[in-house]
C-alpha cells in the first residue's frame, strides 16, 4: 500500500502575528488563523486526519503532485513518513513577530519589511498593501503563542524567531523574557537578523543574546547576499562594514552560534564568493546556509540557463572550493544543472527593467559590477 503519511503537520508550525496566518510546513500555503484557536484549527486538523488515515490532503498537493510526476518532494526528503516513529507534539515553531524592519531588500516585500510599504513599482504584486492587525491584537496574539510554547515544552526542540528585524521589535524582548526562564535547555532558539542593529535597541539586542546563550543553544542567522556595494544595493539600507563589525562583536560578547544566510539570486552568484572570502578572512569560518529568492522568478539563477558560464567561471568555482569546500559542492552542482538549460529571455529582460525601477524608487545607483552582470546576461 502507498504510504501517504508525513510528520510535518503534526510537528512543525509557522505563525505570523501581525498578518494572522499560519503554515503547517515550509511548502504549504498560508491560512488565516485566530490565535485563540491555535490548537483547534479546522484546516490543520483536517490535514492531520487525512494523513493519519493514509489519504492525500488537497492542502498537501504541492508534494504529492511532484511525487506523481516522478520527482522527490519536501515530504520525501525532509518529512518523516513512518507513522510509528514520530512525536505527536509540536517540535518546531517558527514565529514571524511583525514586519517592522530597517532594510528594504530586493528579494523581500511588505509582508516581511515595513520599509516596502511606501514603495510602488509598476506591475509588481509585492508592493500591494497588506493588512496589519492592531497593536492590541498583536499583543494578544503574542500571549497566545507564549501559551502555545508552554503547552508544548516537552516536545519542542527548536523555536525560530524572525520579523521584520527582531532587534527593533519590542515584542521580541517580551517574548524572550516570557519564555526563557521556563524553556527547557534542550530547546534551541534560532533568531534571524539582518545584522543592522546599531540603533537604540542594538545594545539591548546584544545583551539579550548574551544572556539567553548562557543557558540555551542560540543560533543567529545573519542574512547577507553580497560583498560590499553589491550587498548594500540588494539589501537597501545595509552598511556592509557595520554588518561585519556587529557579527564580530556578537562573537566576542556572546556564546551564540552563527550562520550566514545567503539568498541566492543570479545577481549575487559571483559576489557572494567575494563576501564569503571577506567574512572568512576577517571574522572567521562560519557555516553557510543557502536560500533562493521566492519572490519574483526573474531573480532565480535558473533563468540564466547556459549563460551562467559568463557569470560564474571556472576560476570562481576554484576559488570557492578553496574558501568553503562544503558550500562549493552544492554551489557547483547548482551551476552545472543550470548550465544545461536554455535561458529565459523574457525573465532576463524583466529583471533588468525591474532593477532599473528599483534603483529609481530607492534612490540608489546600480553598482558597476551589477551593470556589467546585466550586460553579460543580455
């Protein structure tokens, strides 16, 4: 009999407090939620019931469609399929506190950055206004999440906190203060940051990380996508040197662990190699985590097809192999796969025009390296 079970809806949850939605796995759609009914959501309970009965829920069609097409899926590569070998309790909780942020990254949008709310780009769906709940309702939602954590302490093994930018969000500190004393030390606390916390809350952020890293395994995901001016252009508001200095200071003053999180697009394929080399030489070796831009197909490396060889040369690959061998293996595999495809001229043209508008709207100048990149792929 075909095994349709997946553990993810039983053990994994992501909640967004200011836009009031949830997901039951990384690739599931988002669904509206009432936070006082976090444990009794009809959609989630229906998915669980179907999986337990070895049925394929329509909400899980993303994975099952891939499998029917003969491909692997998130369910088969990340999820566990043994119904008798999983913990029927929440293991991972991802918390999107709110969209308050001090950067306006090209790969982002108003869902996760308040600085995008005032930006209007022609024909770009990411600039459509989003509904944000009231401050009072936001506090109520946070209280319900704190209750959820307390309820699942025995099974939780990781809490992932993001924004916006957590360092500038008062509710980040309220959440930490509310849970950390009673949170079992086995629970890892993962916090996503853009590294730009030199404002009034910066000192508090560093001291908070220092405090909780004394009792728990704290992992900071530092988001940065390119070296110098390329990184600063793609992450509007980033000051690359300050990013490095904050990373160095956090290493000195806390016992937290650190991971560089790279959103890989075709614009930073070569620049991220310069960034890795620079960070490793000044800050030290830190793990690397690769992500792909999920907003805007025109940013995905795959649109380059065989033109990728003009952007990433054999010399680039040799450098990366010397600097970061493990990352180089995955990176090289990606480049080789793309090089066998045909370029998508429509999306390449769309990307060039979009970034012209992005530079105009953000009152920035496209770096020469990126201008040359657009000429190479034209």
